[in-house]
C-alpha cells in the first residue's frame, strides 16, 4: 500500500497532536512542522504545507510525456519531479535542483536506495569548503534527509541522488550541489513506490 501524506495525516492525528512537531533545531522555526511519521531510528517531520508554495506541493496531475509508466522525470526548469503512475497520469512533487553550473542531466536508473543515508561530500565540495566532514552518518542533521535514491549509468554511480532534505524552505529553488532534493515526507513516499532499476530522466 502506498503511503501518502493524506493517509499519514488521517491515520496519525493523535500521534501528531501528542508529538506536534520535531523538536526545533537551532536553524529551524518550530512552525515548519506539524507532526511526524514514525520511522526508525529517527522520526520524519511532516512539513507545514502552508509554508510550501502551492505549485510545489505533492499533487496528482495529467502527464503528456512519452516516458513509460513507473519512470521518474525531473524537470529542472520547472523544479518538479514526476512519477509516471499510469497512461497520462503522474504524481508531481516540488524539488530543489542544482545551482547554475552544478546541474546534471541525462538518463539513469535507480541503482540503489538507502534509508537515513550517510553523506560523503565529493572532493570538489571539500575543496570549496574545507570545513565539510569526510563523511556524516545518517540522521536529522544530514543533508541527504530520510531517504536517498542513487542514480547510476552503465552500472556506475553518477554521484547524483534524489534525496530528502533538512532544509524544506529550499524546495522550488536552485539550491543544491547538483542533486535533487525533496521534502522528507515526499521522498519517504517515493522510496516505497520506486524499485531499483527504475528509469530516471533528468532534463
């Protein structure tokens, strides 16, 4: 069964009231969150959807592309990720994309997936910012968020990911180092719907 934001909010109201938000981290205001998705080893914050521009909220839409059902299509210009769910239909998510000069495009497949992934900055990232760690374990402070889909070409890791974020305010912006950021609750849903081998089109 696909887990959706609506199902979460309908089935967890008492839990969301009992634990009304993630404990606000130093860099976040508590009103960014309205509840949690229970997860292991960390809970996932449900974002106050009113703080996300309407066009970047998860929604079912008509889709006129030619990509096969099951594909992921990333529209960098529009800042959208489409999960093609049926003929002429898709689920559209708002995303953050790479800053100018850090944008990758092409075709790939989901080579592997990870829950609460660790983060290893690339050598270029560390040259630009020597204060970055060599690696960071998964968790709420990790910039890859709650889930990650790793994009591969010809059996090799492209080093680009579709992943969650601990900066929900970046959705709809060119803010990342090239990867595709989603709300943690959205990538949690996508993770449960997309198997390894899924085709990904980045445009």
